[in-house]
C-alpha cells in the first residue's frame, strides 16, 4: 500500500467481503490546467462493481468521520 489510508480502506473492504485489486497498471488520460496531457492511476478497482476508487491521504481518527 502507498499509505496508511489505503491500508485502512483495504481492511474495510476485507471486513465487508468486498473483492478489490490494488491498481498498478490501469490509467486514465486527463488534461491538466496548463493543457498538458497526463495519466491518472486510481488506487483500487472493485471488480464486482466495475468501480475505481481513489484514496486521498487523510486519515480519520473516529470511525464515523
């Protein structure tokens, strides 16, 4: 995992029996504010939902945050 937040998210998915894949290859092209083409690599893929997930580096102390 690239961060503690990603690890916590993976643990949450595991606790809910949700299949996940840590993304290392799939990217999406986008144009930044200066007009330059860039690649965006989301953190996780949930194959049963065909859903990509990006985790930001924030870690919350309380379960309900």
